[in-house]
C-alpha cells in the first residue's frame, strides 16, 4: 500500500465509525423477499474517504471526485478505480472543490454540473468536462440557475439534469447538449398530488434509464425530514411524467442502478437513520422486492454515485451516520450473480 496515496485510511478521526451508528442502522424492507437476493462483494477501498461526491463510469473505470473529504466539504480529490487490476490511482484534481457535484460520461469525456461550496448549501453554477486521454479539465457553459445535488443522466447523446436544490429543492429539468454547449428546458419533475403536495421539488433521489425512459425514485424536499418514496417516469417522446409503484421504504440519498432487468435502490438516510435497505423494482410488473441489504449501511450517494461495470454495481464511499460528519473509504459491489 502506498502511504501517501492511502494516507486518509490511517486517520482514525476520519474513518472510525461512531458508536451511535449501530443504533441508527436500518436494513429491513416492507417489500416481499426476492427469490434471488443477490450478494455484496467487498472491493479495494478508496485512497481517500469521501461522501456526497461525483461518481461515474467512463470507459470501464470508476471516477470519484469532489465531495466531503478529510474534514472538509470542498474536496478536490479525483480517484480512479480499474476493476481489472483492482488498483486505485489519483488523476488531475477536480477544478472547483465542492460537494454534491453531479456527473455523466459520454465516450472518453466526463461532464460535471454544479454543486455546493459549503455543506449542502451555497450552490454554484460552474460546469466542467474532463478528457480521459489528456487527464485535463476544461470549463463548459455554466448552469443558468446555480444548484447542487442534481442528477445527471445520458440519453441519446445529451445529458438530462433533474431536480437538485438552490436554497430549496427544485423541480427543474433541463438538457445539456455537448455538441452545442447549450441547455434547454424540458418538462419539470412530476407535478403535485393530494398525497404528495410538493412531489415535483426533489433532490437526493435515485435515477436510472430503462428502455428510453427515465425513472426518478425517492429523494427529499429540502431535508431528510421530508423524504418521499415517489416514483415518477419521464417519457422524452411525450415530454411528460407519469407515476409508478412507490419505493417501499421512503428515503433520500440512496443510489439506484439498472441491472439484470431490474432497478436496484439501496442506501440513504432519514432523521436518525442510515439505510442499508436494498430493494428491486421490476418495470414489467410494476412491483418491488427486497434484496440482500448493504453490509455497511450508508448515504451520501444521492443517486449518481454508483457505477455499473459488467454484472456488478460498484458503490464507493458514502457516510455511515446521518449528515456529513463521517466519510467512508468503503467500496463494495452488488450483483445478482
């Protein structure tokens, strides 16, 4: 182990899990158990413990950058994992240290959008593109409305930016075109209902693409005191949202991925709780099932901080207690295999 590279792992003030964590862990689900529960596989830990950061798969490698790190909320670490060699390396630092930055990859480039310069507040509008081949960051057109905790997702060569928050959670939905370096507005996050009066205003949710449609699941309005299990689906052809079966255990800060024909949602937080709950949604039947819970319940994942490689969902970092006081170097992966 390279000591300078992995020095964060030796600082117990960063990596020690408080005794209170055990009482705050929640790993159960009200959904019926799946026939195949799946399993978790431990992976090499990150060089630097992080939470509320950007994570994206690009050309078969996992890039982790920004976020909470080493007692700061404005990390600039850029850690890259190669699943074939099992080795972490450090690349060009993130150019605008912040947390809750969002990212999406197209080809050999990674695009990042917004974030907070203080803990979950003071959003900025700066956006960047990272070129894997040259290991360099460059600015791109900024957001028209500063915010963090956005979800970024690629669809037909463009990047959809969903929700997030400025001072409060927002329902904004816009699309970035890398070819023209411009943004355009799309149908806002799904509207309110009698039981969900502010359903459209969300951040810290899980979002995945299935058969050309975007699923936005769970999340919060303003804080984890107001979590939701709402599950909306966006049809880009109609530029409209509809509703599906809600997440059985409402929570914010989970991660979501599409694997094995199912949407898998795990982790998250609520008042006094950190979730290891892992639930799968079948788009064909509109039903949820319970899967094997996370070995280390945590949050700080806010939807975009996983990477699917092959038949495994990699989950690096995250916080084992509510809030941002403790970050993790944890790295495990879920698979149905």
